[in-house]
């Protein structure tokens, strides 16, 4: 019995209590117990019991049972989405794994020990009775957690032959928990690596995404490469190993891509940026040419080649069309020209059109990842900060009469003015008033005020209109200066 019982949500406790009150055993098992031990909040809660599915369903008012493995979803009264359904699974014994993923036969068991033997890693083979506060740890999982080690339950070769995806899961757990994979388990992964070819690309993608979204994806992919399984996930990335770059880079293409991706993870940027950072230079091994003139390597067009390669890679891994489009667009345009001495606002606007307003920030973030991945210490040198300022300036709504809830056609309709310069003078006079008091930017006020302005003679109206133009220019200049100060490039 534990001296300091784990804190378990009421909904989970009540499910276990209902099972035990009916004469059955009830244990929390798997990742939730591991997370409780390491003081992490579990993402989900799994209960195992010696009751069969029909007996489980008979104890709860609302359940569903939709799979071949005996798992019953128990619907609780909790308002927390993570606790609305608690999965309860009978103890089971599995046999036959002809597809290297799912058992050919599943039998329910009366033995918790039999159930724990079939689990993947010792850290996931710990059971906890929240009623009696008893921890069942028959495979040394708690000790492995304390040693920060990932070890297979029993024979690693058998565990990975049963379910090849476990090899990728070992790498992912190491990245999420900052653990190491112990020697025999590592040897089992090396021996069984080819089994990953039998796993559906969707399942591989799901684990791959979780690796990328972990705090240490660079560590994970290095380990995957050393253990011989990276080539079954992303073989193209390994082509960068040993591919030296030009003098601007400290690392080969492989390490550069991984370091760029790690910076995206460090910044907690979204999946699309992490994918783009990992794949942004994937076209370099194909594009690399030696230049006698520069006496260095060149990679002309690698961004175009890389975008095409990335599209095929992501399609093969069954990513969504939307994700593929964003990632390949970022890769295609990541080499944008950013010299503040020569780049123009029109060129910046064209880049915004190329990637879309909604993705321009992601492109700038990718550029920061690329820079850090070279081994340079600063992610935002002056050139990039100046470019970011110009992006903000290009995306800023210009201060103009277009901001008014009134246009020239309405001025003519309301005032009966004829086309000519008086229409522009009226609009600019209205703009100056709205800049002073934005609350005046209503159809009702502008209709009334434009009628009053139409009574002015040409000289008086022109004077008001030119004052409005000068005010607009002042406001524009002030807004641009504020943006430059924001990026420390004023």
C-alpha cells in the first residue's frame, strides 16, 4: 500500500468503486499510472478489470462497446471532456500477430499478471488500485521510471514482433519524458526495424507527429536514425547525412534540418512550422553543385526541389491536404530575399501574396529556425527584423478614404455634386474628422457632414481637403515609425 496515495479524479474513482462494490477487481493501468508517478497530469484514464464486457455494461447506466478487444466506454457525469468517457478493458491475453500490429486472437483473463505481461514497456505495465491505494509493479516499471529508462516487458524482440509500432513509440516516449532506451530494448529495435514496413502509414504518421510535437524531437530523430528505424519513416531526411554545406553553415544538411526543427519545438510553434523546418532543405542533396568561381558548394533551386519532395513525403504519410499545402508553400518560399538596403515594399507585398497573409508569420518563423540551424546565435539579426517591420507595414491597412463608411458614389448621391475634384476634397475633409474622432465614422454622420461640406465654395472646400491629405500623411508616417520601433529598426 502507498503511504501517499495518488490523487485521482472523482469520475475515475467512482468507476473503479462501482466495479469493486460489485465484487470485481479494478485497476488504473498504463500511461496514466506512469504519469501519476512522474507527477504529470494524465491525458486519459484507462481502467482494467476481471469483469467481462457484458458485466461491465451491466453496472453502468450509459456505456458503449464497439471494438474487438473488450474495451467498454463508460460515460460519466463529468463536465471535463477528458473524463466524460472512461475506458474499461477486461484483463486479456493475446496471441498471433501476423500483421505485426494487431493480435490474431484475444481472450479475456481472470489474471492481472497475465494482462501486464502483454504490455509494451515496463513503465506502462504498472497497475494502481485507487480504492486500496495498492501499486502492482511486477516488471520493475517504477524503478525504470526512477532511472529514466525505457525497457520492454520481457523479451524486446517478442514485443516488437507483436507490434512493430512499439519501436516508434519507444523513441517518442523517450522524447516526451527525456528518458533513454536501455541496451537490450535498443538491440531489439535494431533487430526488428524492418517490421515497421508492415505498419500503416497513418499509424506511423500519428507517432511521428507526436515526436515532432514533443519537447525533444531532434533527440528522438537522432535516436531513430541510430537504431535504424528513421529510414522507415522519413528515408529522404537521411540523404542529408554527410552532405557538407557552404561556409555559412556549421553542420551537414541532416543536422541542420534537425536543429532547425528543434528551434521550432523550443519556441512551441505549430506542427506546420516544425514540419517545414525539418524538411526545408531536404532538396539540397539533389541541388548541390560545386562552384569553382566561389570555391564553395551551391544549392540553386533547392527550395523548389524541396517543396516537391516534401509534398510526396507528406502525401505518403497521409497528412491532410491543408497541412501539405501550408508546409510546401513555406518550404518553396523560405529563401525570400531580405536585404533591407535593396528590398522594396512591393517585393514584400508579392511575398505576402505568395504565401498568404495568414502564413507570412510562419514563413518568418521558419527563417528564424533556418538561421539558428546554421549554428548562428541570433535568430533575429537586423536584416530579418527590418524585413519583419516591412511585412507589418505592407500588411497594415493604409490610412486612406477607403477607411470611411462613405465613398465617392455616395457623396454624389447625397450631395448631388457632379464628378470632379470637389468629391475628393469632401472625402479627405471627412477623413480628417474621423481620424480625430473615430466614432464619427458612421453612415448617418458622414451623410449629414458631406451635405454641409458641399455648401462650401471651391476655395474653402479645397483647403479642408488638402488639410485632410496632410493629416493622412502624418498619420501614415507615425504608424510606420511605430512598427519600426516595435522591431527595433527605427
